[in-house]
């Protein structure tokens, strides 16, 4: 079992999946919320990369 909290690839995949899902939403507000969530996933990927560099 991999540790997803420390895996930047996992968070990037989540971000991409969320962006793809956002494209299917007709309502702008829903789409924007999902895109903000994707940005947070991108930030988690950066944190995971930084954590790996410190190990």
C-alpha cells in the first residue's frame, strides 16, 4: 500500500481528474469550485515533492 499523502503523482492525478470533471458541469459556480479543488490538489503535490526532497 503506497503512502498517498507523500506521493506527488497521486495528487496530480486527482487534480487532473477534478479538472476533467469540472468540464462536464454546466453551472459556472460548480465548475469554479471544482477548479479550486484541483488547485489545492496541485498544492498538495508540491508539498509532497518538497517533503521527498527533505528526506
